């Protein structure tokens, strides 16, 4: 994100690393600017810039990024649907026909399944599926967190966590108090966030989270 902190005229003068207060050498000493980075769910802004007092930079205008999460259905544009189809093909190594079958289930909310899509400035950059069925892994457990994906260039901003929280909230809303996932090589990552390993099936590790 391009902000004053990346500008050569911006002089940071605070001793505290979590504060971004500073001063622009192009301004008079009495003019100051505050930058705040905030993250929010339910369509909240991520990485937005607040200025005090009103300030217009002659060198550049700060980029304001809006991140929101939608539940995919037929009311959204075709490019969002195509993004999810390609993600399914890439992540699950399946053909386009299979991916289209799966996305139809999600878009019709078949058996309470939902596909959440993260939009950055209106463009799809992340996915996270809630599904009550994962027959290819274990028919006895449900529901499941599936298809968590954030485009590589947008990682590190907490978008994946927001998508996971959206699925947690939905699971609780429809009456579940536990949720499952399967992984091959991300067990350590999920353990850090409160998931519990319960068993292994072939090369897949099954994990549980108590909501």
C-alpha cells in the first residue's frame, strides 16, 4: 500500500513502532498527518488512511483499499464465479466440469453449503467454503471448512482469517458448535489458531475446531 510512510518526504518522529505519527518535510511544521491501519469484517475498511487536519498531497493520493466478504450466489458478476471455478480447479486438481458442479451447489446453498469470496476493491482475491459434506475424506464428520485461498500477492493482510471467521459465524448461526478441515501440509499453521488434530486418513490430516 502506498502511504506517506513510503514517501521520501515523510519524516517519522515517534519512538514507538506501533505508532505511525510523523511529519512531512514538504509541509509547514504546524501541519501534521496521522495514518491508521485498521482491519474489519462485514465490509469494513482495511488499510485506510485518516488525515488530520484535512490534507491534500501534491505528490500522490493515498490508495484506499476496501475489503469485503460476500456469500456467492447468482446475483454477482460472472467474473467472481469464474474466479472461484479456477480456484477449485487449481486447489483440488479437478477439471472444469467438476468445478462447475461444485460451485452450483454453493451458489444454490445446497444443504447449507456456502462459498464466501473476499473482494478487494470489488475484485475477487480470496475464497473460503463452508460445506456440510466432504465425502471424499470422511462421511461421518460435518461441517467442513474448505477451499481457503488468498491470491499470493494479497497475503499477509489477514484476509484468510476474516474468511475463516465468516465461516465460523455462519456455522454457529445455523446451529453447529464444531467444524472440521483436512490438510496435507498445513497442520502446524492451523494448530497455532486453535485447531486440534483428531486423526489421519491416508495422507490427509483431519482437524477440529470448537466454536
